[in-house]
C-alpha cells in the first residue's frame, strides 16, 4: 500500500468533459490545487466512499457497542 510520500506516477488522458469537471472541482474546492493534486484528492474521495481505501477508522469495537450507540 502506498502512502502519500510513496507514490506511483501515472500519465492519463482525460476527455474534455472530465478535464472541465476536474477544473470545476479545483475552483469549487477553493484550495488552489494543481490538476495532479486535485485528481488525486478526487480519486481518494471516490475510493474512500467505495471502501477501497483504508481510512484508519474501523468504527466502534465490539466492547464499545451498547444500546446508547444503536442506530
């Protein structure tokens, strides 16, 4: 598994629609990302939402579960 300091370099080609979407993501984020960082952040958000990236948050341990934190 790669960390943020251990990276793999990729060269990609985006359709004009995806390039425009990436540029809108950069503007909407307000953080002034370059395209490379913005694409990495967008991909991380997507991969995390799909459960493909370990977030380090394993939730509650079984001994922490009780009726107070139910639902």
